[in-house]
C-alpha cells in the first residue's frame, strides 16, 4: 500500500532484525548505538490527519547509548510488568518505579500517506509536488 513500510522477515522463527534506510542527517549520524523500532502512531501520541482510523507504522530511531533521564524527551524503558514502554516524562519522579532506561528516541520517520496530499488551489505552481 502506498505510503506504508515494506517488511521482509525471511526467517519468521529467527530474530526479528533487518536493515532500514533513512534520510541522511546529523541526528542519525550522531547516534552512537542506533536501533529502529516500528511503533504505531496512536501508541506514541503522534498527531496525523484525523481521517486516519487505522494505526500508521512509524520508524522510531532509538540511541541505546543514551540511558539517562532527559526532561521532556521520549525514553525507551523496560518497565517490570509492562515490558518496553516509549514515553516522555517532565520530571524524573514521573518515571515508573523499577523501570530501566534502555535508550532515548532521537528521530521518528512518518510515512507519506495519500491523505497528507495538500488540497488543490487552482494554481499549478502551488499544486505541484516537488
């Protein structure tokens, strides 16, 4: 489907690992120990057009070298009884007790979806997608 990611797990019984191509940028370049997690936009609270009723998969780049609290940054935590949780906290006191920070979200890639296409203005200069 246009705008969605394509997944290929050639060994469904093996470890779920693969390769992801992302646009080159300094944020990605500065990640010391990057990993990509596929997460649904509803679960992360990422606002997308309201016409979307089904969850959209996002590529979440996590730097596993950043294992300390950072104010208002999305942290990836291993929380006893809940598993892996991705959430931002305003203060360290808000973090779940016993949770371990296993990385910090540095970059989120949202796929382009047809519902994101801008409305026609009547002027070709405005309507052309470059």
